[in-house]
């Protein structure tokens, strides 16, 4: 396993498969919903830094003012062959063109409802849509009927979720 120095952090080095080594040895990678991080010490402070950016900088090139894209869309796969450096515009365009990237409705793995249920909820909410005020009784009733939190029904009512289902 070959360790390559990270140009912007000379006290740190990286392997092509996504490991980071600092002054005290191989670093523990913290995983969050947004990706994998290590904490870099710099100028008497500690900075959480995305592992993908460090690997890309070590093996591909400068990441200053650039985006690091994970080709397989897995933010935990930080192998150098899975990373590419793009401008913000290129990265945005890449994801706008990718239908699978924008999961919605039942395609979201945490969805509690399906399209048929949401359509039924929207039909029940329709009489209240253009009235002034908030209707907790219908929201609470629908939440109980569909065994979901009231916030889900409120977000359907306000159009914050399931926008693609129309009545």
C-alpha cells in the first residue's frame, strides 16, 4: 500500500483506496449521511474534511474551488478510481441529467406512503387547499388513518413533498 502526501495538508497522506494517515497514524473515518470525514488539525484548530476531497487531491489534482464527484454515487466509496474533479456547474449538470439521482415518492427508501395513498390524501385535503387557516383535525385524522406522523400530512398539504402526484 503506497501512501501519497496530500499537497494542501503535507502532514497527512492518503492511499488510493481511501485511507488517510496523519501524524499519529492511520485516521478513523467518521461516516455521516453526507459522506465520510476525517478531522484535520491545522493552525491550532480542527477541521472536518471530506475524505473524497483528500484522496482526489492526492491522486488526481487540485480541488480548490472544485467539486469531487463519486462516480458510483456512494459517498463512502473513496477509491481514487471512483472520484473525479468537476466544476460546480459540471457537477450540478451531471446530477440534473441523472433521473435515478433524484428519487422521489416511492423511490425514496424512507417513504412511508405510496402514490395511491398520497393521491387519496390529496383528494381528501383538496376542499381545504384554498381556504384560509390550518385544519389540525383533518391533518390528525389522516395521519392516524395512514399511520404516519402529522408532519408528513402537513408537508403533502403544503406541497413540500409528493409534488409530482396531482389530483
